[in-house]
C-alpha cells in the first residue's frame, strides 16, 4: 500500500462519513448502518496495512486534513443522534404514560360497573 492508496482510503472514509451525515441530517437513521460498516472495514484494513513511513510531508498533511474532516462529520452525527435519541426517549415516555393512564381508567370502569 503506497501513499496514494493510503490517502485514497482516507478519502473513501470521508465520503462515507459525509454520506452518514446526510442520512443523520435527514433523519434516515436506518440508513446509517451500511456506510458505517463499510467505513469500519476500511479502518481495520488500514490498521493492518498502513505504513505511515510511506507518506511524505504533504501526504501526511493531507491525511491529517482528511482525519479532521472525518472527525468533524462524526461529531455532528453524534450530536444529531443524541438529539434524536432524546426525542425518541421522550416519545416512549409519553406513550408509556398514556398507556398506564388508559389502563388505570379501564380498571376504574371495571370496578364501577362490576365487569371483568
């Protein structure tokens, strides 16, 4: 794996991160898994094969830039995900509270009218 290959893999990871960010921005949460799986495979491959000594000074700088962009996309994805999870948690809490309230009313009606 030479310098161009290494930078190409980081560029691929950035593109996948940007794709994931677009899905998160659009609330398409179920779509996040496929590009994340692809990106994870690239990371594993790089961990096994990347030799940083193959990169010259300019390539090292480009690699750093790509990593910063990947991390920025990840940070925004995390923020959007946490917000969505908070909303989901609130909706579940409201739903459960409504079900408990309805269940309580049903029990009261059964006691009042003597039905079972």
